[in-house]
C-alpha cells in the first residue's frame, strides 16, 4: 500500500486501518494505513505498536 502523507506519532492516536510491514535499512517496522480527511495516510508509532501510556 502507498500513501503520500506519513505521520510519525506517539501514544494517543486511536486509528483503525490496515497494518503492514515496511522494510527499512535499520530493520522492519509496522505501518498503519488509514484515511484522514479523505487522504490516505501512513501512521508509524514512535515507540512500536504497543502504545502503553507511562505510569
């Protein structure tokens, strides 16, 4: 899947969509593809898929 806009964000983004693997020079990452205001975006969480808020 492709997107023209990518967001690298932290915890708190509750997004639906499709999760896919993305290959990078430093290892693979999970990318969530979804729509925001009718645009296809790719969301990459800064701290991995498990978004556990700090204590």
